[in-house]
């Protein structure tokens, strides 16, 4: 495999594909290199949930605004990429309903308080499998199966060595999740990649319809997916293993039944686990890597990769094109650390 694309993106998770598609629709030539198989972006409920995420985490007004801005990018992005975007109510049933509703309203989100439930209409949802497939299809032959073994600096860009050959790149985008640094990267970049914390997450997929919209509560959520639902999810910092854990699944199911207020019943459930990356402040690294040299980052979204995907893609594309960063993109600048 030998070609000379101006931009190479390493990794085909949500941030890598959002970045690649944003560059593609700006008329830039890209190549996405990914080893294939399931990634953490597929082990998700695809929730684009600025109001719930901001209220549950007691986010600052600035972070809530960041979430809202990225949410508002989704309708146009989804239309362009062929992603099915669903707008459904989202409900909180986990106690402190009045407090959750108050935080949403203080942060500028709509919320309806109904007894011990809070309902908001501020959220979207995608099916991660469909969304990843749609972006991959839109990029066509630009998505290449392979593994990057090493990179080396050239006068006009980077030499990228893969298990299928070598190519040259004007710019290199790291969208490698919680993986270690690629051999040959500048030391400052390697140090920043090494500082990314792995976070394991486990979810369960079932074909039984338990909820027609997203229902969240203490310890679990239940979200529609295809003909069934997703039950999730854990956040386990420091773990890199991806074998589903039976005891963890039992705890998630117990919490899910409590959230739904239903008597437990037998389910056929497919448990899955994935590992994503997290930065020190829980926001992605999106933009030029430390030291420049034509390396860019689209990394470490913690649990909001789907929500922040289009914003990350735009931030990285602007940085590559030398455009001024928006105030929200500056919040994600890898140089903040």
C-alpha cells in the first residue's frame, strides 16, 4: 500500500471518523488507518445528552455551553454523513429530581419535573454501529484496514509505516483511544499520550423492549437501541481488559430494574466491554499536539465521545487548516496541559 495523502488519521472510532469526515467534506484528502474489530465507540449507547450529562456531573456553565454547542452541530453533521439521528425525551428517575431539574434550568436547559422524575427534550441519540458504518461508507476507500507500526519525521510531513506498507502524510492525526504512543512520535506527544487514563466501560444489549426513550438513574441507564435496549454502564478507571464481567453485569441489571421500577425478569443479554481514554479534566484533546510538527490529536473524550464528536472534528480540521480556533475549540486544545 503506497500513496501520498496529505492527512492520515490513525483510528476509526467516533473521534477519528468525525475528524476524517469533517476534513473530507471540506475537500481534503484523508486516509484513515484502523486495525478493525470492535472499538470503544461501538460499546456505547450513542447518547448525545448535554442536559443530562451537565446536570448529573454538576458541570460548570462553561462546560454545559460546550456540550450544547456540540449538540447543535449534530443535525447538519448527521445529514451530511448519513447518520440516523433520533430526538427522544430523556428521563431521570434516580432521586433528587428537584435538584437535577434545578441544575438543568440553571445551566440553560429545558426540564420538566413530574413527581420523582425529570424529563428533558434537549437530547439526541444515534445507533453507534449505524453511525460508524455511515461515516465509513461516506469515506469509502479512504478507510484502510491496517495497523500503524511507526512514524518518522520528513521535511514536508510524516512517513507512516503500517503492516501493509508505507505512506507519506502532510499531517498526522492521533485518534487512537487509550492505546499507547506510536513509535517515532516526538517526546512531548508521547508524554501526553502516556498521561491519558484508560477507562473501562461495560454495557449489555438485549432485544427486549424495556423503554421507548432514555431512562437514567442511580447506577444504570436504559436506552433504546434497534429493536431492543442498551443497559449500562460502568466507568472503571485504570482498567484495560475487555472481557465482560458477569458480576458487573448482575449489578448493572439490578440497578436498571430499580431505575425502571420493574420486577426483574429473565433477559437474553449480550454483555460487552470497551476501553476509552480520559484526560485529566475529562474533556477531549482536540487540536495541534504539543510541539506542533504536523501532529494533531483527537483523543480522550471520557464518556462524551458521541456528544463531542462533531466539535472535535471541527476543532482538529480548523487546526490543520490554520484557521483561528473558536472559544469552545480552545477549551479542548491539547496545549492546556
